[in-house]
């Protein structure tokens, strides 16, 4: 409930164009907390292994992805064909 009241008070301050009071209200009632995440470090080989395992399917969209090295090889061969 305290958080909701702080948001309402800050909103009222913003409506009255009192930016400093809105900022003070938010900072004192809803302090920003930094959350540290442990990021997993993966080698290129590990990433490639996962792409191969997943069949180059984007896990978010479900679309089939193109293996970047195939594009690189094609660009080399196409460049030679255009010369």
C-alpha cells in the first residue's frame, strides 16, 4: 500500500509540475535496488552447439535461422562470381 501511495503522490506532483518533489517522493519511498545477475559466459563453440541442437530455430519467434557461416561462405563465392 505504501508503494501505491508513493506512486499516487508522485503522479500528483508531476501533474502540478513539481518534478523535484515527485523525484524525492519516489526516491524516499521506492528506492532503486541494483540486482546483480550472474551472466553465463559461453564460448562460440558452445553457442554453435546449442544452435545445432535446436535446429537453428529461434526460441522466441519459432523462425528458422540461417547459420551465419553459410552466409559468409556464400558471400565469398558470390563475390568471386561477380568479379
